C-alpha cells in the first residue's frame, strides 16, 4: 500500500507540474502561491491514520501556527503600547481628582422640592460591586479566551480597550456630574435629615445635613452606575459578538441571546438606580448611552466590526500573521538564493577541476612531445656515427674492425641506451 501511495503521489506531482505551467501562463498566478495551495490540499486530503503517524513535533508545530503566547510575544506587545498604559495611569489620576472635588451647588428652591422628596435608601448594587462586574468579569472572559487560543494580542488589546472604555466613561461622567450639580430625587432628606427645611432670602436651600450626603446629593446627572455598567458590559457584549460570530449570516438566534445577557445585566443595574431614588430616569438613560458609545469607540480602536469576516480577532493579530508570512517568504527566498549560490559554487569548482585536468593533459602532451624530439635527435646522431664508420672503412683501413651488420634489433637497443 505504501508503494502504491508513493506512485500515486508521483503521478499527482507530475500532473500538478503540467497544470501549474498552464495556469501560471494563462492567469499570471505566482508559482509559489500555487505550490502552497497544492500542498495545503494534499495535507487536507491525508488520511487520518497518516496524520496520526506524523511525528509529534510536526503536529505541535502545525498547531502552534498563528499563536502568540505571552512568553514569546508579551514583552514586545508591552513595549509597543507602553505610552498607552502611561496615559491610562494619567486617566486614573484625573478620575481621582474629579471624585474628590466638590460639585456645583445648583439653586434649589422650595417649589422644586416636590420632585426631590423621595426617601433615602441604600444602594441595591453597592459601589464596590460596580468594578467587579464591569471590569473583572470581562477580564475573566478574556482570560478564558486566551487559555484557548494563546493569543497575547487578543488578551492585551481586549483588556486595554476595556480599561480605556471604563476610565474614559468615568471621567466624562464625573466631569458632567461636577459641572451640572443636579440634585438627586432624595435631595430633601439629604439636605434636611430632620424634615425641617430652611431657605435664604433668595429662596435657596440652607442645608444642615451631613456634608458628604449633601455633596453626593448634587451628583445626579448622569448616572455613574449606568455609565460604568454599559461601558464594561457593553464592551463585553461587542467582544463576544465578534468571538462567537453572531453576524455570520447563518441565522443562529442563540448566539444573539448570549450577547444580550451583558446588556440585560447593565439595564437592570440602571433600573435599580431609579428604584433606589438615587437618579431620575433621564440620568440613567444619559449614563447608559454615554457608556455604550464610549465602549463602541474603544472596541473599534482595537477590533474590527463584529459583523465583518475578520471581526473575531484584533487588528494586531492579523498584522502579526502578515509579518510572519513576509518573514517566512523572505527566509524562503534567502534559502533559495543560498541554494543557488551553493550550486554556482559547485559548478565553478567542477569547472576549475576540469580546467586543472585540461592543464595536466596539456603538460603531459608537451612532455611526450619533448620526449619524441629527444628520440629523433638521438636517431639522427646514431645515423651520423654510422655514416662516419662506413666512410673510414671504405678508405682501406686494414686494421679497422669489419663493419658491423646493422640489425633492427641492435638499432633499437642502441636507441634505448641513448635515451637512457
């Protein structure tokens, strides 16, 4: 079976090359992009058993693609947004200052007390509980999402956007509170705890209640509980709508019900402020609207619209993926360049070796030519000696030895001795 699968892969690859040439010629599609798409399709079509037989390191590497944990990317994200956190600390200081200063003490006449005589009640939702459900609860949801996706960009930007939404809402709310100084519905009992009202010559109240109650009694518009609730929980609703893809055109109403739960909780908190006679209804409406608008602006600063195809992730996540893809492409190009350089070096080395071999062959040829020339010179000298001997014999030298019979074998031996 393995052999047949290899043969099938070979035919598929050959067919792919032919299709690649045709498509790249017609549609001008880069060949590297077609190759990547083909490899992805092959991996999708792999049987489950073959994928299970892959090494565990390869499977882990495939799972880690697109993940950005805190350990590897947290420091970079913190450095890139250091100025944002500094501005956030400045907003905290501004909020503390606005909470401490006294509001504007608006004129409150006797005829206005008709709508300000509601009884004083305790808060149904305590002040300390507001940051718990509007800040800590969304952060817990963000941590759960991070535990599943391991994306520090999503965690960091969601937390930073939430804190900005809540703090900006708080500053705007308290600034309006201090500037307007509208009395609360229970202002009469804050100003006159014993029920005995007192007014000056212009008809303005002369309060003799606790200073803290009187100060708090002039902070009715807008509602802080409502603005904080809709800022934090409204931000959470937008975050969840993007994560669970509520607006993916599939018509799942259950997902829509999920994102309505935070808004319902914020609405109930706002209604409790009217029931406790701490706010007028228009105070609550203005606070809720303010918080929801600020939450939407802060969310859109880091995330796309929830109804978009990429609405489930922050902008920074997709930018990081694009940077990684470009880096991988550049690394691949560098690797190809290195391979081509190595191939060029090998070709040059082989050419140099061939040149050296040609030089050695030329040197050998020259040596053989010189040896042949030396042999020819010896033959000429031998022939001259023989000619001299024959001449001396013909002059009648009786004492000379008879001429030797020249044989081919003797001539060759003499030639060899001369070469030596």
